[in-house]
């Protein structure tokens, strides 16, 4: 059911002349890509290159060698969904021709390793454009025009390589008057990860302009600990239904690692299944019994435990309080600084109920009978995810009751966090490359420092 695969990269391809960017990232090499491309072709899957080319370039722009290309060389302050944080240099400066030239160098090295005729150049979430070096250009031309001019420069590079450009549509849809100026052989990726994302309205806009587009929902696994089950299914259902309504040419299901990728791979199996089933036969699969499907096709669980467990654990966050945008209350309670405001709607009682529910959901875990080589690893991943969720409940209760700074509470939390962190390190290395571990464990390490009084 899945015939298109992209591995999103910002700094994790081993570009020959840019070692300092990827040295600590366990990057994919050209040889890795060639082998994976062949593996995919044998299975009728198209491996599509994906290199962000505008925003999300902070791993490059923070380094002195590349900082001259940054829109905001010193970084900037970002307010998003009611939260403000300091951001590093993030986007390339679209008013500097050297930005497109730089991406051209990267494209020339990356693209020959892929047999696909498609290329996703990203260009999403360019939050800082107009706030730094391109401010004058934005003032004179408008933010949308500056964005489109840069995008067309990237398009020209892609055409030189005889590829079809795919790009994220979140910026251009903010300037609908410019949508008709997009090249007719570029493909817009209309993405959104909430169940109520306006796929209907945005799809209608692209359809009116005759621009080919994909709809792009997600697994709802990131910025959570164990997923957001109901949101995931609602998001994929919404994207599929409105993609069909407005003539989308494909559905690209996404699985991200925002805020350091705390979640484990099996948390995404539900979203993978939904994203594979619904677009192929929506009327048949829109109300599919995904619990049974997961037991049969993902976990291979003869005891029929894991489908229900993963489904319900993905909804357990709802007991704690209303979900923040694209996240969960429990993720915030696990990762936020102690002086950050608590998420709305969280009470001692709601956290008590959430903790009881989590314990109830994971109770049958040991009775699962998975016929998979990674059965033990999968079981341990769900066990540690549950530990993280319970820790979030415990820490949040301490915040609400004002006991978080007491010696007894800190000692209790530190002991449990040491177990969580040790397991997380083991589990990460068991399934993933080592380069991302430091980022993935960072929030857990911060909690230990907090409990030690650091």
C-alpha cells in the first residue's frame, strides 16, 4: 500500500565538503542511499530525496562558516501557539543570491544517488524571513513575493537536474493571490496535523488554480510520548476525504521527531496503518478496525494485546487535560522547564486519573505474544513510554501541589528518571543510529539536573 518513501534531511546527508555539519549526526552516506534506493525499487517503492532548502537550516547556519547566509544571524524570538522561545539562525536569506547557489551545490551532490524523478525541497516554516537581512526586500515587495521569488530560484535548480519539485505549502497558502503563479509542473504538499486541519479549504484553493498537490497528514506521534490516537485517525481521515474531493494526486503520510524525538518507532504503527489503508480505498477503510489490523499486520500478536494497548495508550493523554496544539499535556509536563506555566485544564485529580488509566492500559503488556524479531524491544519501548507518561503525571502533581522542590520529591523523581534515561539510551541504540541520541535524551537529562538542584 505504500509506494513512496522520503527520508527528511536537514543536515544528515554526508556532504563531502561539509563534514562539520554532520560529523556528530551519524549521517546517511551516498552508498547508504544507493543501497536503500535499490532495496525500495525491488519492492516497487519510490525513494524520493528530501532536503530542506530554506527554513529549518539551523544546523548549518549556527556554524561560523555558514552564518553569513542566515536571515537572522543572531537568531530571533518566535511566538507560536501562545508560547515564545528564542530560536537560532533558522532560514536562509532569500534576498542573497548566494543562498540559492549554496543549495545548488548540495543538490548536485545529493540527487545523483536517487533514481526518483521527484525531489522534495521543503521550504516550510520560514518564520524569520523579513525579520533580518531580507527586511527591506519584504517591505518593498511583500513577504509572499519574496518567498515565491526564492522558491522559483530553487525550482530552476531542480529543473536543471530534470526533477519535479515538491514543496511544503504552508507559506504559499498564506498568499493565495500568488498560488496561480506557481509552475504547473511543481507539486504542493498541503500539510497539517490536527484532525480539523483545513484540507477542504486549502485543497479547494489549489484545485481552483490548477496546481497539482498532495495532502499530507501525520501519525501524531511526535511531541507526544505514546501518540494521539483519535487525532491521528481524524487527521488521516480528513486529509483523505478532502484530497479525494479536490483531486489531490497523492497522500504523503508524515512521521516527525519534533523537539528531539522522544517517541519510539512502534508508537507510529497506527498512523502508518491508517495512512496506508485509507487513501487506497477510503469508503472501505475509513472505519477500519485498526486494533485488530495492528495485531495482525504490525505486531503479529497472537494474544491480541498490543493492538488495543497501543491504541489506548495513545489516547491516555486525554485524561490529563486538553491537548495543546500538535502535542499532549503529558509531553509538556515531561519536557517543560519547571518555571513554565502548566498546560490549561490540568489538575491533581486529572493527573491521578491519567496515571491510573496508564497503569491499567499497560497491565497486559507482559502477556503479549508477538511473532517479531524485535518483540522484546517493542515490549520494552512501550514499557518505557508508560514510565515517561507516569513520570509526567508525578512531576505535574508536584508542580501543582508545590512539592517539586522538596528533597523527598526530588529524590523520588530522580530515582525514576535514572531508570527511564538508562532504558531510553539502550532502546535508542537498539533501533536507531547513535547520532540523534544526545538530542533525544536532552529533556530527560535536564530533568535529572533539575532534581539535583542544577
